[in-house]
C-alpha cells in the first residue's frame, strides 16, 4: 500500500526534489498505516503477471461485450411501446471466496445494465441481484445466466 500511495504522490506532484519526496514518504506511510488493512489482504497474490494477463485479455473484453449486449437489451426494453420488463430480486450462488473477488463480481453485475447487486451473504456464498427481466427464479438457472460468465474469469484472477 505504501508503494502505491508513494507512486500516486509522485505522479500528482511531478516535482522530483528531495522535499517533496520526503513529505510524500511520510504521507504515504501514514496512508498505508491508516487504511492498509481495508484493502487487499493478500497483495502478493495479485502481483503475479499472469493475473494481469487474465484481467486485460479475458475479463476486460468479456465485461465490455456483456455491457454492450446489456445496453442494447435495456435500450430495447425502454424504447418498446409495452415496456416488456419483469423486475425482481433473484438469489444466485457463487464459488468465489475472497473479498476482492466478491467485490469485483458484485461490481461487474451492477455495472452491467439491467442487473444490480443488492446484497452479499458471504457466509453462504449468495448474492441477491435486482434483475430488470427475471427469466427464472431458480437459483441454479439464475446463477448460470447472471454469474457464471464473470465468475470463471474472476476465479482465475483472484482465487
């Protein structure tokens, strides 16, 4: 956390003199001390280059494609004269275990138009999702439709 804060400090100041570097070191140490345990609990795991490869080559294009498809779907529903929606909250299961992976999954679902993460039950590995057009209330089917596409790649990155 210290190194990330220090790099951000240096980029924001952009003055490479020793006074700024010393103050940046103190500020970065303070920030790392105060909020370091609020972030990733296993940062060494995320430093592996293969995880970045999975993120940029597999996850990001897949996420952008899913967002594109969901945008078209929501636009169709909004512009349709009869507004064909069947909103509701569904329960889905996940195999992800770490806080970071669950956060990424919940945010991926929320950022995809038509779905929004409402709650996470970490103890039972369950997410509650508001869905603009509920196709099924069956937990396994809803999991397959909403979660599986993100979960496979996120498991390789974070678990």
